[in-house]
């Protein structure tokens, strides 16, 4: 004789016992992978968690400069005078000197390759006639226009600032819009080595030239954020965009980004297969 559980027990099993949480496949705070050609989201992990952007902020800074150049409000060949404040900016640097005049295009390259905070501040001051508060307001206005609802910028560099935050989903939105509006900007982000005043700097994106197809885009780190990266890659006609936020080491961040990229190229149209490849289990 078979046992038929009472209705109250069935109700309890269905509605009262919580489902097992999805185990994170990647050892980072947040991540997201998108097929750039179709817009399909192939993977997301805590994609709306608020995390400081660190130097990923420079993508928005470069976006605004490229917008201004496209609108012919400035020329990428024009020279920018480096202020004392810019030259003294801490953190990652392209080693600018106060008073030197540097073509805007070189400052953009220094931001993309060396993640130069000095270059970012020099650019923001130049574009906003010295009023960096105005520049930051433009950054946030642009973020709102792009639908980056959980992002707040406090400076042009990504250096630590109270209230500065973003999410993996918002970084996907920013990167897609940036590349769509300014595909020529990839020349900055795909540059592996950069020379300024006799000093050779290597791109902070260590996946360039190592992982097949990787051609950009930007890294970042602060104590509060951990190790962040936005990666673009193309193999054949397939283009991918990955975001990893909050790795506790550079190697762990890079390994996570690499796993995302490889899984995406293996299954560029199936989120389920990507999750399976990454070993995600309930």
C-alpha cells in the first residue's frame, strides 16, 4: 500500500523549505559575460552588487573625451598642459611632469595602458576648463543616460572616494555603449606597451597577448574594490565582453575572466552551457 502525504506536508515541502542557493562558479564578488553581437547575457553572478569601480572609472572618463572629439569640441592631437595637481596624483601613473605639454591622444593611451591617474586628472581638467566637479557631473549625467542606475562617480580617476560605486551590470552597459559609440577607442585598449619620456609601460591587462582573441579593455584595483577587470575578446565573428569585480588577488581575477571568455567562446549562444562549463551547481 503506497503512502500518500497529507496536503499540509506537501504545502510545507513546496513553500516553506527554501531552495538551495546557486553556488558561485567564480571566486570573485561579481561577474558578468555578454555576447557583444547578440546582446545575450551568458553568465551573471551578483551582477547588481555595489562595488567601487577603481580604475574602471577611466572608461567613463575616456568616453566623455571621445564624445567631445567626435563633436569636434576638441582634437585628440591638441596638447594638454599638465598641472601640478595632476602630476602629483597618487596611485598608478604614466609619470607626467608638471608643466609638460602632452598630446591628448598620448594621455588617453597612458590611461588605457598604464591606468595613469595623472593622465586622467590632466584630461578631466583640460576638458572642463579646470573645473573637475563639472567633469564629474557630466560623468554621472552620462551614466544616468546609459541606464547605469546603481553607479555613482566621485572623480575621474577611480581613486578611493566615499560613495563611488558601480555594478558588473552597469559596467557591461558602459562598455557596450562606449565601444558602440567609439570603436576606434580599441586602439588605446589593445596597445600592449607604451613609451613615455623614456619609460616603457606594459598594459595592466595581462590577458592581452596571452588569451587568444583578447583585445581590451581595462583593469582596476583599490583595497575596497579588490581586483576588477573588463575584458573584450574576438574569435572569428564572435565577440565577447566580460566583467569581473572584486577578486582578492590579481591572478584570481585574471583566471576568472579567462574562464568566462573560454566558456563564452565554447557556447556563445547558451547561458545554460556556459554555466555548465563553469561548473555552476545548485
